[in-house]
C-alpha cells in the first residue's frame, strides 16, 4: 500500500510536491503557530509606548544603513550579558517592532538598552566619526546623516502602514505625524508640547544634533537610539534572575 | 477560536512527535520494500548511460 | 539564441517584455519621488535592452531542426556565465566589506559604500546571484539528462533565468540606495519579492512539466532535491516576506510580523534558506555530477532516499537554534536544538554516501582537480553540518552566538561546500555543454583548486579564532567578580583576524577569476570534441539511445 501510493506520487510529481510540502511544513507550523498566542504568557507592559514619528523615521534609517548587521538588540538571559548591557530583553519590548531588529552578530555592542546611556552630543559626534570618540572603533562614519534633511512629509502614511500591520496609532497621531516629528527635535515650541501630549511624558524632546532650524536624519537616528530599551520599564521589574553562563570546566 | 497557548503547545509537542514517527515509518517502508529494489538500481545506473539526446514517444 | 525560437515564441517574448516595461513605467510614475522610481527606470531599461535583443533578430529564419530531438542548452550556458559574473561581483564585495572591518575608511565616506549597505550586496550577490544562477542552470541540465527529455518550454526557461537575475539586480541596487527590509537574506523590498514569486512559480511549473515528460518511471534522486529546493524556497519566501507597503509609491514596507513572531519566522526562513537553497539544491548537484565525474554510480541509492526525507523533515524544525537564550519561549529553543542535533544523521548519511561512491576511484581524485573540488566540497559539507549541529547546542551557542564563529561556520559551508561543489560541477558541465574535448587548462583548474582551498582554510581558521576569543572575552570575569574586558578590548583583539579573513577571501576571489578565464578560453579556443559533435542527431535518435537499459 505505501509502495503503491509512493509510486503514484512519483509518476505525477505533483503528489511528490505535496509530500515535500507535508514533510517540510510541519516543523515550521508546530513552532510558529503557538507563538501567536504567546501574549497570554508574556509579561504585561501597560506602560509600553509607541515610537514617535521621529523615532520611527530614525528606526527606518537604522534599517536602511544596515546597523542590525553589526549590532544586536537582544540581551540574552546570560549573566555576563545582563551585567554588560542591562536586564535581559523581554518579548513584549519588541511587540510593535515591524520587523524586529534582534540581530545576529555583534561586531559592535548590543544596543537593546543604549537609550539614555550616552548624551545626544556623544551620539552625534560618534556617528559623525566613531574614531573621534572611540579611537579603536571600526564602525563606518555616518557624516552624511547630519547633512540630509529628514523627509517628514509622508510620515503620516508611514504611521498608517504601521497601523495596518497592528500598531495602535490613533487618528490624531497619524494626522499630526509630520508636525510631531518636527516638534520632537525643536524643544520649547508648540509642536513640541504636542508630541509629549500624544506620546507620553517620557518622550524625549531635544535638539538632538544641536540645530533646531531643521530636522535632519541625524536627529531622527539619535532620537531612535535614545529611546532603545526605554519604551517600557517592564524589563526592570519582576524578571527572573539571569542564568549562569555555562562553564565547561565545572 | 479560543485556543489557549498551553493547548497549542501541548498539541504541537505531541502531534509533532507522532508525525515524525509516522513519516519515518513510511519512508523506511518505501526505501526497503523489495519490489522497489530494481527501480532504484536502474535509476542509480541509468544516469551514467550515454544521454546525449532526449527520448521521444 | 533567438534563432532557437519560433516566430510565435519571439512574439510571446516581446509581449512579456512589453508588459514588464509597462510595470516598470508604472513603478517609475508612482514612485517618482522615491527610490522606487529609480527601480522603475531600471526595469524599463532591462525590458528595453532585452526587447532590442529579441526584435533585432525577430525576422531571422525559424529553427528548422526538430527541437524535441535536442536538449535545450542555451539557457544553461547563459546561466553559467551569469553565475560566474555574480561570483566575481559578490566575492569582490565580500573582500571589500571584510577589508572595511579592518580599515573602516575604505567606505570612502559615501553612504552607498558603507558596511551596512555593502554587506547584503555581498550576501545576495554570492547566495542568490552566484548560487541561484548555478542552481537554475544545473537544474535545467540535470532534469533534462536524467529525464531524457527536453525542457517543457521554449520561452519559460529564459523567463525564469533572466527574471531571477532581474530580481538580483533590483535587490543589490536597492541596497546601495538603502532599500532593505532588514530581514537577513530576505532584504529585497515588496515589489522585488512579488516579482520573485512570479518567477519562481514559472520555474516550478517548468520543472514539473519537464519531469512529466520523462521516460523512466522513477525520478532520479537529484531531481528530488531540486524539487524540494524550488517548492520549499517558495513557501519560505512568501511567508517571511508578507509586508504592507507604505504606499504604492513607496519602496519601503513594514513586515506584518513583529517581535518574537517575526524573529521565529525570520530564522525559520533564514535557516531553511540554508537548508533548501544552500543545501538541497547543491546536494542535487552532488548526486548528479559526482557519479558522472567519477564514472561510478552513487554508493547507495536507498541511503540517498533516506537522507532526502530526513533533511526535508528535520531542517524545518531547526531554525529556532538561532534564538537561544532570547525572549523566544524556552521549549521552542529546545525543540530547535534537538532537531538540529538529529539533523546530523541525514547530513552525514549524504556525505558518507558521496565518499563511499569514491571508493575505488581515489586515484581519480588525486589526478583530477575537478573531482577533487567535489570531494573536498563533501568533506566541508560533513564538517559544517557537524559544526552546525554542535553550535545549535544551547551551552555551545551561548559562547558562539553573536561572534565571528557563526560567520566562520557559514563560510565553511558557503565557500567550502557550496562554492566548491559548484565549481566542480561547472568544470564537469562546461566541456559537455559546449561540446568540447576538455577544459582549456587542467593546470588552471588545479591552480583554482588550491587558491580556493587555501582561501577557505585561512578564512575559516581566522574566524574560528576570532569568534572563540571574542566569545570568551565577553564572559571572562576578574577575581573580584566583575567583567574583565570592555567591548572595545574584544574588538581590538579581532583586528589581526579581520585582516587574515580579508586575505583568505581575496585568495578565493582570485580563484574565481581564474575559473572565469578558464571557462572563457574553453568556449573560445578548445576545439569541438569529435565524439560529442557526432552525438548531435540530425534526424531521429541514434539506435543506442532509444532503448536505455531498463
């Protein structure tokens, strides 16, 4: 019976294709399907806030420049990582990250909690030429970011697309996206207070690159870097102890 | 559909295993069925034949 | 090449190109204030260029010979040339990015040439450009020869081959402009992804229809692997790339997957791209070109069947080993680890099968550099599958993950296995396809072999060293219980290895250039083989070929 069955499968080759699909897809389905109910088991983070339009634009620049190729954003549950980078990353922290930027390689350090670790000024100097700040660094220089004016005109459309994939941006946020992007980089203006109003008190309003007359890609990227790990405080509360690093000598 | 996480995980774990076993048995039967021996031997050797033109009906 | 097509097929090609050109026009119009517009222009250029080619010989005489009596080899030849061109391009970018890690100023302060943009150009160039074209070309060859049937289409093979290359061009030029989804090995944006789906479905249908024309009741195992490659890559590609474009005028899109689900989907894709693109397809090459070159049938056909189903089934579970100790649920990590270790069984079965095939033919391995390419590829396959299973074990992974060890592992597979088996297959295939006596220079094949092997070893050893040192430095504590090294200390320790790896890559690149020269000279200067020329039938089949041994 199985023999006959297989012979038939082979003759048609379509059946053979189906057999390949059947054999190959199970593994993926078994591992992926349950993850869609993972919300039930994942930690709660009622304080989780969304990326502001400026931060989202910065995130897109991070993606565009391929920063994820050398910097991870996923602190593992190992003791040395927790001591080096901060509390290990929780699933809920990247809940609204489309796509996630966990990364797979650390040519440079992990950035999951880099937000607030350095000043805006440091970031600008470092991005302009990393070797001015860290002489041994092999990171590329990103001088062009400070020269490039950020295109804020279509940020509303970006927010709508984000909403289409499940990020709960409100109509008001979508409507004011360009204004909010401008406001976040120009403190003490009326648009600036609008961002805080819509995205929460914790929103960092700053003249990131030191120039308030225009919003550059440098502003956006620094705004994004400064919010990394600070969208929620969940990782700092009620998490289990980190694991001892496996030691083959023990 | 109100499947909760634990149910899905349990389902995955158990049926994934059953599926693995069933598939292995099916493949083993196919591979070692004596009546398949000749076909396999032919397939194995035929590729070394002179094959410079397609066959035609 | 156009001479092989009838007038109606030429018309068909022209219509397809016209539709493609219109699509390009739409992209250019909708995305006029976006990089999408540049890609629109590129698509138009591609379409116009090929149209010129088709139309300029539109009224040439039609092919006279009965085409079904011949294999369709033109697309294969072009595929090999494209593959080698991509190899040189991709490996050159690879050497360049490797050098940037040691000397960061080599980006020359431009945006397009910074590490983050060049890196996907390297991976796409070598995996999809070099590897993909090699897979398409050899699959067209193997399916025809093992089925004893001509490809089941005249235009579609060109559509598949050139369409795939358009995808690669869109991908690589996109990275230079900063277009990426940031999903590793699936970076191209939504429109390129959609295009690839169309190309891939055509490929699948073409392959199925060709198989359906076969004479033998049984499908030879190499075709199984090619089928698995085509089918599973389609599934992976579609699922991983589901995204919502910002608008039809934007190249940018947002993945529907987020966070932990996205991580799992991404590495389910990423790992199985390794499995079904870089393993299954190349195992297909192994199962055909190894017996052909060695002149001996595969050691155990049954073993090849068992390992086929083993690989097809097990690989799909293994992706989560990329996410050990992360926010992915623990049980998924363990499942991934378990299956990764089990995967060693079918992998080594394949490698053992190949090596046992060579038993009794080892003198050929010694004398014939082409066969040596294939043999060493098998050894590296065995090595990197072992290493892969090993690195998938959680405690090992705690050390190796995020370090250069992973990079070394990937290159042991990519250089040692994928590239070497491809070169071995090409050196077998080129004289056959162009009906030459032999390659232009056996000596240059030998030179290429040693350059490739030396390059791979230098690269892999450098990355093993740097990876392990890096991993250990990150977790070393002082007696006071504080971390002993800052991150920058670990980076400083890497510089010598980064230079060594760039050097290893350079050797490998030089080998590929030697191969290009050798192939070029074979086609241009080696005389037609008397025996092979005689085999081209003018009418009907030679008596011997009509009744293959059943």
